[in-house]
C-alpha cells in the first residue's frame, strides 16, 4: 500500500510540475521546437532545471545503492544497440511531438483539462502502443499449437 501512495504522490508531483512549467500547453512546445521562427526558449530552462535536480541524485545516490528503496531490483535497460526499431520509434515520437506539440507525459496530465485534442492524442498513442505490441510480440514455443 505504501508503494502505491508513493507512486500516486510522485505522479501528482510530476503532473503539477508539467502544469506549472507550461509543458501541457502545445503552443509552448511548438514554440520551443520552432527554432527558425518565433523560438520560445522557456522549455529549455524547464529541461535544464529538471536535469539539475535529477543528475546529482542519480549519480551520487541512486547509482551507489545495491537496490531501490521500494523495489527488489532496479529496472534498467542495458542495451546500447541503435537498431531500426529504436530509430523508427524515436522518429515517430519526434514527428508526433513536433506536429501536435504534445508529449506523452504532459498529455496524461492534460487529460484533466477535458480537451478533445488531448484525449484523441492519448487514445491514438494507446492504440498505437497496442498494435506495436501485437506486431512485435513473438509467441512463446509453449503457446504455439502442436503439430501432429
């Protein structure tokens, strides 16, 4: 139960930070990405501030621990491969972010605004993740029908 309370508090703190920083406003995001037009550097300061808080905690506290405080093990992706799946996913993420001005994290926060655009964005992202999972998940040998 305690872990759920910590997760809820962390999510609420994240959402509050997204709202205060303006990252839930697509106009701010598009303004930040418009480097050849009317560039709005505010989100660079948001990202920089987040890194200033995150990096010392990660490098001086988290990396020195044998295990997380509220879990049995760390969940870290050790892969360093730049394969087609990673590059195409990053490209789709970037194009979607640039065209719509909505990032998935802030979009979850912005669902509370009642915006139909945000709702369609989140719904599209969920449907897209579902289909990618269906396409890329290989069935285990035990789930395949036996040949007689």
